[in-house]
C-alpha cells in the first residue's frame, strides 16, 4: 500500500480509504447490511494496508456505524484511524449534538473518534453551525479527547468552501467530491481550485466519489469508449478514475464506497500502483477529452447516495435518475436505449415511477448534490413516456 501525507499531522494515510456508505446489503433494501461479507471486505482492506475507515451517522439508515464497529473487532480497531460525521441538518440544539455524538460512540463501541466531521456543509448550512455554536461544542470534545481532529465534508461551490475554511482556524481536514468530471466549481464541488486552496492552508484533503458513485466505471457510450481505446496503457475504467485522483499531489486519501469483494481487491491493487505523476501526459490529455465528451451529454451528477429516500410517494429517485442519465449517454445506441426504456417500464409497473412524484420538494432538501430533483424527475417522466408512444 502507498501512503500519503495527511495535512500537517505527523501521520501518513493509505492512498485508499474505505467508505462505508455502499456496503453489500441483503433483502433488496439499503438498510440491512450483509454483515459477514461487509466485515470480510473491510478486514481484507485493512490486512492489505488500508488505515482510514469512513462512516457516518446516516449511512445505511443508521446501520453503517454498527457494522463498522463489528468489522473492527478482534484487534482491527487499533490498526486504523476511524472517521464519522455529525448530521448537522438534523441538529436543532446543543442537546442534539450531545445526544447524537453519544449514540455514535455507543454504536462504534469506542471512547473517541479519530477524525470527526460536520456532515454536508454548504452555503445554507454554515450559518446554522455558527448559530448552534457547534464549533465550541466540538472544541470541548477535542479538549476531552473524545475527538482527535475536526473536519467537515462539503457540497457546494468554491466561494462557500473558501469562506468556511477561512472562518475557522481549527480545521485539520476536509472532505470534498472530486473526480475527473468535477474539476470546476459547482453546487457539488469546489473543484480543483478548492482542492489546491485547502492543501495550501495545510488541511488534509479527503476525496469522496472519486469514481462518481460508480458512474465512471460503467461501460461508456461508444464515442467515449473509442477515446479510451486509444490509450497505450490499458487500465480498467475504475483504475483510471482513481489514478487520476491520486495523480493530484494535494489529495491525501481517496475514499471508495465498495460494495463487493471484487471492488476491494481491484481498488487495493490500484492503490499499490498510485502516486503523483503516475499518469502520463498522454493519459491526462485522454481523460480531458473524455471529460469534455461526457459533459456534452449533460451528465446528471447523481451519485446514488440515497439521502433522498424514502420518498413519501414511493418514487425510487436514484434508480430513475440513473436510467435517465444512461438513456442520454447512450443517445447513439438505439438498442441500449430500448433496454433502458424496458427497465423504466418495470419501475412504473411496480408503482414507483416518476409519474407518482407529487413535487413536494422533500428530496431536494436532503440532496447533498443540490440537484433539481423535481425537475429531473419530471423530465424523466416526459422522456420515457414520450419514447413509449
């Protein structure tokens, strides 16, 4: 395993971190984690050098922290640094901070968390952090050594990111969405400019969604595949996406939300080959061309985090957005588009289609990507209904 600097800390982090948001599940839902398989995956990663485990209060509807604790039994907890997050959106008072934090310590069966983050900060959330005096609360936990280092995860544009960093001098690290499609400032990411600013300020930068929720690892449209085919060095799509992130010297660790043992094995092997300067100039130019083509398709940006679920009307928003995105990225492949339509018909027949959307907007308030979900769902409904006529 290759290791990298973690900001100003006298500690090196594995290039690959294990994100516990997309663990294998059973029963067809998202909440029930396959405990045995998930623990096997996490322990394999640790046995092969991974030393950063990332979870959160909300992952797997509250079950992720419980599973992580079970996986870290039998001496594994001592081999890693553990990160989890405070769901600021769910906090209304100081008592909520204490209640949730104590619940997390109980779930994790620990007396401290190595790296603690305020979860999902963005423009409208940052004033709430100040009003709650949450930073003072966190400093008290730091003094009690219940928190090792304080950071924040972030979904918004560069100017907001810079403001949050500059407003508080106690940040040790931050977590941002970053991949070869999210290089410019947007409501989802501060982009490359944000990455460099945080590193310049001495913060460790933890990257989430390096493969954009797995979207950069699926079979691309024919036009994009033809660009990949030009590469002299043949890599898997996932490996290429990860290597692009690790090629940036400002990145401390790239988190991967792995769902299968195969993904763990592949990503560990990728991390073993990683490092700044690993990608050749020709590979970097190739990725730039892929980026331009993908963005010309209007890549939606849903990462499948499922924070929008459950929908009050039962609409399976992540599945519909995934199909909507796939439909348009396959615009020159009629056969594949027909397959996408067939998948959508199955969703409609199950009573969970876009036609059930009541436009209440509850999903948009929960979306860390700040996507216009109601508009996207309406467009999906129109598109798939029109194409069936």
